[in-house]
């Protein structure tokens, strides 16, 4: 009995999906994520589709988080001296 070669199609599909999401700007990724959340919350999606869009939503969430981290790292805080004039620029610490 001969065994056929296992298809690489699912791996290629995943790679294409990852590339598509990695190319998305923040606003588009967030809008699609919101649509997915709304669909899942309404509960009017079949189980198989729910699983598929949930998986896509996870990837979109990761993309949005990564883009937000990048933006936060570029934001700087201007520190003023005693005379009220700008003294230096330092990274913004959003936890404070």
C-alpha cells in the first residue's frame, strides 16, 4: 500500500494568514477584531466558523498589542527644568 505525501496546504495557509495580519495597520486589525468579537458575542455563528474566527481574532489581538508596544516605545516625554524650559527628552513611562 502506497502512502501519499501529506499536503503542505494548511501550513501555507497559516503562513499566508500570518503575513496578511502582519501587514495590517493597527486601525484595520482593530476594526476586524471588533467585528469578530461582535459575531462571537451574538452567538449566531456555527461552531466551526466560531473556532476559525476566534483563532484569527487571537492573531489580530497579538498584532494590535505589538503595534501598541511599538508606538509606546516611540513616544517620548519632555522634561522641563526649574525655569520651565525643556530640559531633556526621555522615554515615556506609561506605568507611572
